[in-house]
């Protein structure tokens, strides 16, 4: 379901992705084609949130139970995967995160629980290997320069044979603006310097 992005979200929040309905559509054919900075169009019912400027951190919210992973072909035996993507409303890809055997190649598991409990795995953002070695320890960040609608979705082009989903936390990590006290300190220092110069000039004169 497409959520209306009517209010700017800055506190920690959760998005739940359903692999049968929140996906990238026919214009997406795999994580290798969703590299950050590229453009994606034709998303099908992404989960949309309106975010203010700043750097956001995304973590895994489903450490057990449902939404641990999703299955891209329920007829197969090892098709449970952990992957999601995020893009701006204009289509610029911000995140392309997945558990892979190598860059651009998803790793399949025999159950969602096996995905959640796996350790020593490789998690990528696009072609970049992240430091996390389990989905429980996963984290990644993206930065927005202005207020932007961000669409979260499952990176699959066909959803009729899918099952499962993912649940993610996102939170504002930093705004990129100085603390309120800093401009005050700078202003006070400049005022003191100007006063000192005036006093010195009056003495010389």
C-alpha cells in the first residue's frame, strides 16, 4: 500500500515491506541494476515517507518472527533472500542493500529463519561491501540535502510468486547543521573582538 507522505518524519520509525505488493516493477531486474545514484521508475506501491534534510541510519527491525526475509519464488527450495532498496520520489536510488555471495549476486537460503540466524555473511550496498556480517547487525546510511519523499521497496520485478517481507528501522542520525550554541559563541566572540579594537583605537588616538 502506498502511504501518503503528508508529514515530515524525523524520529525513529519503522517501515514494513511486503514482497507481494511493495516492489520495483518491470523496470527492475535485480540488485545489480539498482546501484546508488542510478535512476529507477515504475515502482509498484512503495512505502513512502517524507523526510527532512540530514543523514539517516537504517537498521533491521525484524530479528525474529515474520518479515525476517522474503522469497522470490515459492516453488523453489533456496529462494529466501534479504534485500531492499530505497529511492527518492524522483527515482534516484539511495540504498541497494542485500545479502550476497558477491557484489551484485543475491545469496539464497532455505528458510527465512536461516537468513535471520546466519552469521559470517556478506551484506552489500550496491557494489560496496558493508561491515555487518549478519542481518541483525546491519546498518546503512543515506543523506538528503532537502526535504524529500523516500520510497522503500523490494527489489523484484515480479511479485505474484513472492512471499514474506522485511521490516526496517530508520532514524535521523544528524541534520548537518551547526548546534544552536555554536553561532551564539561565534557572535559573542566577534562582538568582543570589535569592542577590543575600538578601545585600542581610542587609546592610540
